[in-house]
């Protein structure tokens, strides 16, 4: 018999763990579709302490000369006449500008330098005409806007809009009431508007019939 420690059993590797099931990737968040038209910028219109605030603009109530609503319409007829005038001017200018290249074009044919000069002139005219068409379409297809205007005794005028014209009429009544009642305060939300005075009628259209010496001021 031999004395001593019992022989050690060789260490066995632990059984391999079963492969982990692949974890599912987190679902992508739903991205809402962009709106068909950009949302108009909304601003606060409020009266506080005899001051009318429209966004960050300040108008003292005692300086307000008139508050009214009207429909601001694009100047479609003027835009059409402007397009025709610019087109005629472009054609006349193009014909005049191409005159120096005509002798060279007549002598050298289509391979002469005059042909390249004439082509360049009409290429510039075509680019200008495309610009005129875009300008015309931007006015012809522009929408009408129901607008609330606040005119002061100076030269400044504030314009805001809303999709509901009756809502603008109510705001006119509230501002008018606040002018006559110093303690009145209120706050509403309206929409701001950005436009080019060249493309829209602004203000009143005055028609006068009969008489002499009449002076009409219109937009």
C-alpha cells in the first residue's frame, strides 16, 4: 500500500453555455411626414398697461390712429403688365446687342465667332425670361390673405393675419374697446405675415366720381 494524496483528477472544462439568442434592435422611432405647407409663425397680440404688444413690437394705444381688417390680394394685373414690359425690353435689348455680331456671322457662317456671340446674347436673354416667368407665377398663384392692420399716427403699420376673418374682426373690437377703456387688458394669438409690397395691394382702394380737384390715394 502506498501512502499519499489521492491522485488529482484532471480539471474538466465547464460546459459551454448555449449561444445567446440575438437581441432584436430597438425599433426606429416613427418620423412624422412633413406637413404639406409650412406652419405659419404664431405671435402673441396683447394689451397691457395701455400698450399694444404684437410679438416684440410695441405700440402705445394713444398713438393708434386706426384698426381695421381687409383682404390683401396679389397684384395680378400689374404683374402681367410688368412681365410683358420686361419681355419686350429683353427682346429689344437682345436684338440691339446682337447687331455687332451679324456681319461676322454673315461672312463666316455658323463656325465664326459671331455665331458664338449671338448665341451668348440669346442665352442671357433666355435666362432673364425664365426669371421673369418665375416672378409672374409667384404673383399669379399667390393666395389672398385676411389681414388685421394697426396704423399709428406715425408712419408705422402692423399687419397680422388669421385663417378665420371673424376672429380678426373680434380682435379689432377688443383693441377698439381697450383704446376707450384704459384698464382693459387681454391676450390673443394671431399669425404673422411676410409679403412684398410690390406683389400685393395694401390699404384702401378709393374711387371718386364727380366733382373737381379730387385726390384719390390707393394702394
